């Protein structure tokens, strides 16, 4: 059963991703992307990661996508739809990524499917993923967490610097 | 574990972040931006005071403060101080005098420090992102200049790609080893069992780091961004992120990925030869001095890479030594370029250096010194840097590579010495413009000149130091 659900999500994600990059109309691309985010959230749910699934929907579908739509509002859609979707070098890109894909598939056995640390599936199911993530994030991974907060601060500062009124003309 | 030992290795970074945040607030009340600049230098002084005391590791090996990282942190501090000194007057001329400039430079430096100290790939990535995000904004700091905007946008888009690539590489490494701690990697990676996926992971990591330190073929952004960004930021970018990238490269590849040395060594050999070739040969065609210095900085990344290729403690210490020397000579050269920038004069085209020596003999002599040092002519520091890099190669049976590198150094003499030729041997058709001097710029020039000469003549204290702190 789980395999069928996973298969549905995996295949749909692939198809939708193709639609995102090939749609001529940017608005369609963004809407496909919305669907994509929901399906990725579905994969997270299958992995017992309900917190990530919720964040995926709130942050990506909620915040980032709205930002994208705002950006598209600034475009000239009619002109945009005339533009070639891909640059001329796209076959080379396809070739390289297919090569990478094949190499990764042949090397699949090498990937470790075990977990590290105290949190195995059973314990996460018992304690809920949100709690497990919170515990790890604020103990073991406190340092990366704090650095990430600095990165966000710089994002705000940078936006202010680049958008604030001119000093002199 | 008690609090003191948990915090101690991180103390310099924490102090620096706190003071940088304080500067954001002070910036509201202080209108003389020179004062803000002085505050940022004071911040560095205070942070540097806590550095020697910070030895140790914390957060389960995620953050390591050892001799290696401390040496790089000093490079970042020197880079920051010199950049601040050359910026003060320049920002005024460019009419972009915002206090945030200094805050961003400080945070970018914090990111570099985290990269140099990272014992964990996630911490490394976040440090890299902190550094890069600040530099993107700095590259676009002259908002009314389209060139600067273009540089920032290009840097940002390509930088975002390289971030995605490094994350993919890290996730593959994690999938193969089950750990992100760099010091645990050697025992957890089974090099022979997973040769192909590991190679892909290596290529991803190399591509992303190659982007940061501008290795060919990941260098395409460099000339455009270096040319378009404010010159003071170009000076900062051409040293800091590069040194931080090499610090991370050294730790990840020489410590973490030792089991795969056979795989990555030849990739690095090919990349460093390509980098030296493209950097030095394309620089010959450049008429814009900032573009020329951009290609020269690409070439120097190729030289510094040789230290990692050598795969030995001597190689790493030669690389560290080289990066410190490069800091002084490169920022010195940029300081001279900044001096030429005045209200109505860009000072970027090579023709504008004609007849320079007659009007400004002293500054021309200083530029001559930096050009000699960048070429690697004794008795300047550049010679010492290159000498020990090539020596490390020869000691590790890569004599042919050292010969190749020397050939490229000879080629580089053409475009470095051409600047000297323009300054000394040509008469100017137009009037030679006056310099925009300031005490801070003079001080920066003084520091760089002194170190380029002192390290060139008396290098043994530095050499002994890098020998001790090498990986």
C-alpha cells in the first residue's frame, strides 16, 4: 500500500516538475509549482515528518509562491510568452543530468538507509515528529540553527539596504 | 558539559556578532560614517583579542577552533581592516555612504570565520551562505550604478545555483556515510564500495567550492562581478571569500575525504592547470584594470590550489602562506586603483595609467612593487609565496606540475609588467588626474607595502608559524 502511494507521489512530482519548466505561461508554471509543493509535502508525510509537511505547505505554498506571483505581476506576460523557454544548450544539460541520474541509480546500493542518533522510526512515532525535531534542533543542532537566524538577519538587512531611499542624487 | 567550555571556542564569533549588531543600532544616531568605520575596526581588534584563548572544539565537533582556523581568521581580519580603510573615501566619491556597508562586511567575515572553523558540513554550508549573502548585497551597493546592480544580480543567481549544488553534494555524502561531521567522514566512507556515487558527490562539492574560489570552469561570473562591483568590495571579495573557500576545501578534502584522494587529486590537478591557463592568458587581453585583476585573481586561485593538490602538510601550509601574502599584495593593488578614482575620473582603463610615474612617483613605485609581487619577483612577498608552493609540489613528486605553474607565472609577467610600462614609459596625451588621497587609504597602502617587503625579505617567522598550524 505504502509503495503505491509513494509511487503516485513520485511519478506525479516528476510529471509536474516537467510541466513547471515547460509551460509557456509563467502563471501556469507557478500554479503547477503549487501542486508540486503539495505533493512534496505528501512525501514528507510518508516519511513520518508531519512537521516538515506542514512547513512545506505554509512556507513554500503560502509565502514563497505568493512572492513568485507578485514577481509575475511585474512581468509583461504577453511578451514573456513569446520568449523561448529554453536556451540553445538544453540538450547538453539534459545529457549531463541523465548521466548523473544513471550513475546515481547504479550506485543506489551504496546509500545507507539506516539512521544515526537516538531517534529511530518507532521513537519518532511515539514522540511525534515535531517534538523530535524540536529536541534535536535545540540541543545537538543549536549552532546551525543560530547561524541560520543570522542568515535571515542579513537577508532583512540586505533588502533594506538595497531598497531604501537614496542618500543623495 | 558546562557552559564555559561549550561557549569558549565560539567566543570570538559571539563577541563579533554582538558588536556588529550594536553597530546597526549606533548607525541610526551617528551620522559621520568614518566613526562607524572606526567602530568596525575596533570590533575586529576586540575579537582578535579573544582569538588566542578560543582553542578547542564545541557542539560535538561541529565547530573547531584550532591553529588552522585561527590562521585563516587572522587573514579575514586583515582583509576586513584593509577593506574598511580603503572604503571610507571611496564610498563618499561613489555617493553610497551607508553605515550598513561596514555591518555587512563584518557579517560576511563572521560567515568566513564559521567556514574556517566548521567541523560539520551543515555548519560549513550555513557559514558559506552567511558570507555569500552579505557579499551579494555588497556587490550591488552602488545602487544608482547599473553596472553594480548587474554584478550583484549575476553573482546572486549563480551563487544560488552553487548553493544548491553544494547542498546536493552534502546530501549525497550524508547518504553514503551517515554523518555530516568532517572528522568522522574518513572512517565512515567506504571509498572502494561506492566509487561512482562518491565521485558524483565529490564533483558536486568541487563545483560549488570551485565557484566560490573562482576555479576554471566555474569562474565565468568573476570578471563581470569584479568589474561591476564597487572597487573596495572587489578588493574584499577577491581575498576573503577565496581564502574562506580554501580553508573549507582544505578541511573537507584533506581531512574529511582522505579516503578518496586518488579520485579528487587528478580533478584538482586538471582544474588548477586550467585555472592558471585561463586566468593568465585571458588577462593579457584586458584593458580594464579591474578586469585584469579579476583574471589575475582567478590565476592566483589556481596557484593556491596547488597547495591542496600536493596533499601534504607542507602543501597546506604553503597554501595558507600564499593566501596571506596574496591578501596584502592584492588589496594593495586595489588600493592604488581606488586612489585613481575621483569625482570625474573612473581610473579603470589601462590608458589612464600613462605618464602616471611622472606626476605621482611615489604611488607609481608602490604599484610597481605590487605588480612585481603578484608576478612573483624577489625580493617581494609574492616570490616567497610561490616558492614554497612549488617546493611543496616538488617534494611530493609533482615536479612537472611545478614546471607548468612556473611557465604560467612567466606568462603573467606580461600583463603585470605592462601596467608598470604604461606608468613609466608612456607619456600621457591628456593631463594625469590628481589622486584622491585620505589618511585611511594612506595607512592601508603603508601596511600592505610594509608587509609585502617584510615578508619578502624576512619570511621565516611566518613560515614557522604556518608550519605549526597546518592541518
